[in-house]
């Protein structure tokens, strides 16, 4: 690949990454890893402690089938399936990856949107400096309850994808995030994909119901990944759309309702419902 980074033969850069860290060299000549693709799996690099440790512990906890727990059982339906960890040496740097099922793999022309959920993205252990940094990053988050991190939309008339990055999401004001942000993602050939939107709302409703019941985890700076089939000329292989919870580096145990997440997903459902 470009920039002097040589990848192992059995992996490649994830072709449909729309947000998050990407491959690059750091100031010391080391490697900052991005998402990789290996067959039907996504390899997500473990972040530095304690964030990476928190995420792998969360996945191992909910996918431990020896423990009977209704919350864990439902979460296994709401997150990408987890297959442990793998290690690679890339340009002399040893990198540990989470091995997750690539949920976009079944789609021929996947339209993908990454949305961060919650009024606040800093966790209970955040320093005052971190709180200020996160708050200033997108002051509207407290009102909107979510932020678009990136998207790709298939344009059938051009047989190409349109991309929007995190700066697009940061530019959206509360009054236009629905019309200029969410509606853009669900629009093809100048028409709203109502079939997709209704299915996505149904899947979001299931996640919302789960959060109104569960009292085990609190999720900060976590996202929802929304995917739908952009090629209307083909029947979907498995499903027309999928919605999964992702990014769990700031998950905390709790015995209370996760009001931060509940507010965010509630506002997202309200915004999307207004498009119908």
C-alpha cells in the first residue's frame, strides 16, 4: 500500500470504512492502525489502555455462552458477532485486533452511516480537560443527542458512492441535521427510501426497548452503524438493512438506566420518523 506500510498477504484495508482511525505512520515512525478486512471479517485495532482493554472485555463478557444472562443474550443480537482477537506484525509493530463479522459483507452496494449516540461523549472518569474537549468538539450534541461521524451513499445513476466525513457532521445545526443530514443518507435518485427507513426504524425501536429495560451497562461515545442495500435492482441477499451497536471503549457497569444513550437514540428515532 502507499505511504510505506506493508500489509500481510491475508488482509487488506477495509474498503468501506467511513469513520474512525485510519492507517498512518506516527511521528516516531511507528504505525497507527486502521480497520482491516480479512475474508468475511473486520479487524479492528485495539486502542491503547484502558480503552482497548475495556472493549475486548465487553465483547468477551457478552459472548461468554457459559453465562446465562438475558441482557448479554440480547446484546449479542445487537452488536457485530465477535470471534476473539488476532495479532499481526506490520512494519515491525505488533498490533492486536478485535475480530468481528463484517456486517456490510452481504450487501452489494452498501450505504453506510456511522452515528455517535448520546447527549455527552465523555465518560464518568473523564478529566475536566477531556470534558471541555469533547463538549467543544460539537456543542450541539447536548441538544441533538447524536452526531453523524460519516456516511457513504450509493448513487445508482452514476454507479458511484458519495462520501461525507466527520466534518460534515460537525457542520450540521440542530435545525438542519434531519433534512440536510439524515435525509441525505436515505435518499437515492431524488427519492426517499421509505422502505429502508421503515425497516431501520423498526431495528432502532428494538435497541431503544432494550435500553429501557437493561440496567447493567452504560455506553459513552458509542455508535450505531446503519447499513442498507443501495442497489434496488437486486433482491437483498439476507436483508434490506441492518443496524448494529459499535464502539465500546467507554462502557461502564451500572445498576441504573442509561439515560444518556436513551436520550440519544430517542432523538434519532424522532428525527427519522419525521421524514416519513
